């Protein structure tokens, strides 16, 4: 298990931290509270701890061509 700290890339605010089996990959979506976020980049501070920068995930655009 490793400690993963999720942060806002603009403000450095810690959004959440928890123990994870692995560090999420760039582009992967993670749930923090009731919101879904996308991983922008990661930074390993030590082998057992990582800082992961995330942004709110964009909602998939709906296909309006099918009627």
C-alpha cells in the first residue's frame, strides 16, 4: 500500500489522501467524494508515497445526431 495525495494543480490544495494499491495512471479517472476527476500528472515523493494532480473530469459530450 502507498499513500496517494490528490491535489488541485493550480492551487496546490489537497483534495484527498488515502492508501492505494497503486498510483493512478495519467488520464485515468478517479472518484474523490462525489466528484470524478482526471489524473493530469503524478509525482513520486518516495517509493511509498505519491502526489497526484487532478482536474474535474469533463462530461462526455452527447451525440445529438441520433434522433
